[in-house]
C-alpha cells in the first residue's frame, strides 16, 4: 500500500504539464502523507482542467467508520458498491500529480524506504477519484504490482497513467476507463533508496 509520495514541483509547473488552470492553489512542492492536503486535477463542467487542493484519504464507509476505520487512501476493489458509483461518474475522477512514490521493503523491524520514479516523466499522474461527502478528499487506484515494484511490495502498486491516457481517465465511460487500470511497465521506472527531488528527505513512520 502506497502511503507516502512526493510532489516536488510548484503549482505553476503542475498546471503547465497537465494543461490545467492553477487557480489559487499555493502548492510549493513537498511530500504528501495521509490526511495531508495536496493538489489534484479535475475536469470541471466548463470542460477545463483545474487544480484543486484536497485531503488525501476518503472517509471510509459508515460501518467501517463506526468501527474506527481510517480514511481510504488506496482503492483496489473496483467492484465495491462503495466505489463503483464514483468510478462510473467521470466528474468524480481526477489526476493525482506525483514526482515519486514510496513503498516499504525488508523484514519487519528492519524495513527501508524504496522510492520509485519515471525517468522519462519527472512529473506523472496516478488515476484518482475525489469526494466531498464529509471533507474535500481524494484517493488513487491501485493494481497488481509490476516486476520492479513487486520486488519490494508484491501486493499492489498505484495506477500510473500514460500521458496520452489522462483525458480518457477524466472523460471516458467506465468500461473504457477501467482498461487503464493496469501495472505500469517496469522498464520505464526506476527505484532508489532515497526520495529524488529538490526538497530534503522526509521520513514518515
């Protein structure tokens, strides 16, 4: 489960890369952890892409919340009644801009951080969804891990979108958009033991 990523570029650069209106988002570049605000890109009713700040972590279903469940950061069960309505409505899909993401590796008690990047795409996007039910929030989808990520975290990896698929994720009917939920090619990724980027390393335990 990916519960830490970095977005080491300012809102202006995010807007330029994704063809979005930066609005008033003051994002300077930083790490993102559950419960922390971060920019996502939505396609508004005017047909334009806009950057909006939201909290990472969608409030859980009522029963899970009553049992003390934490906000959901990673969406894997796409057939769940809790998610399917959101996924079928294109207005609730979003792009989650990222410069690197982390997975823990190693034995319990001696785990280490492993950071993943796309060398040819310093700024890329996860396939995300957003909700406003209780707080303005978002989560991103996960899928089977590819060979590179699977060597560290075999259960899953974030759904990374190819640039040509951004518009389809935001606008296509669900049967077509669901076809984008697949492992990203491992040969297009790189792994390091420390987070790349211009900002100092931040460790979240």
